[in-house]
């Protein structure tokens, strides 16, 4: 049977180079992707090429990472080798971003290269978007876009208008959503919480909106806010992967 061998990090314990789900493909003469480099990857590639030569279809092995491999991580990984034509496509998290101003642009610039997120970027005017490969949506009333978001979508509200921001919070709280973040100060959020409560939302629901977003200790420059937001979202993703892997 022809075709490459796909190597998957199927389980991890302790400190390891890459998380569970990481994959690479190995042919006789080339590779695609990486499971973390070093002796672990080199030995895994050698095993894959032995499988290509002897015709085996699958193999699984748990490997401790330590002095024997010349890697100081100290954990262990379980690798699965199997015949496969391609890498599995990662499951992307739908991320809806409202506002194409300085902060919106900085966050999209930081998040778009990451394979974990499927971004939909919404603004009231097409002229506010830079040239981008990200999916954009022009909506004179951005709240009308909310109903089209998947139920597990994560929302970031960054518009130029407090009125639009509030309306978006109300629209998102009125339907299922994964998470939501709002740019703003503690004072802005205190006012919003009061107004959202007056619109009929319970405190437990309102508290699902994070405000401010990012890491305030990094500062208020758009790039700093974007760095904080991206770090928080990646950390949440990695925690979810670890919980799923057990």
C-alpha cells in the first residue's frame, strides 16, 4: 500500500514539546509538519520509514522524554503511526470580531495566522477594512450579524460606538454563545452591566462577558491589547485540549 505515514501525538503527560493532536507526515524522502523536533521526532521518523518498508499499517508507543532521548522535558508522549494521505484538519473555533478600528486590526493581525480560529470580521463600512484574507462582513447594524454566528462562537466587541457595543452585548446575551469580550474600562463595564440588567439579563449571564479584555498590565496600545487577547485565547484553547486528553 502506498502513501505516507502520519504520526500523531495522541496523549501527553508532564512537560512535552508539543500538545496532544499534533501531527506530521513522513514519506521515504521527505516530511511535512513537526511533532517537536529533537531525538523524539528523529526516532519517530525512522520508525515511520521502517513501516513504509515493511508494510505495517499502524503502531502505537508511549515514550518517556529524558536523558535516554537527550531531551530534558521530563514528561512522556504516546505516539500513533498510521497510513494516511493527509494531516487531520484542526477543528477551528469560530471567532467573530466587531470593529475594524486600530484594536480590531491589531487583534485580527495577531489571530489570523493561528490555525485554531475561523475569523469573521464585522464592521459598518467596507472602507474600514484593510486588505485582508480574513472573512469580512459589512453590516450597517452589526447586531443583525449576531444571529448568523454559530452557537459556540466567541465574540470580541471593539466598535467605535458605545451604543453599538451595548446593542451587541444585548444581542449576544440573547442567544447561545461560547464566550464574549468587550473593550473598555471598569467604568464603562459598570454602566453596561446596569443597562444590561435593565434589559432583562441576569447577573450570571452578564458576567460571561469579559471586560476589559487582554492583559491591562501590558498597556493600552492596540498591539499590547491584541497580545493580551491572543495569549488568553490560546491559553484557553490549550487548557481545553489538556482536559480533553485527560
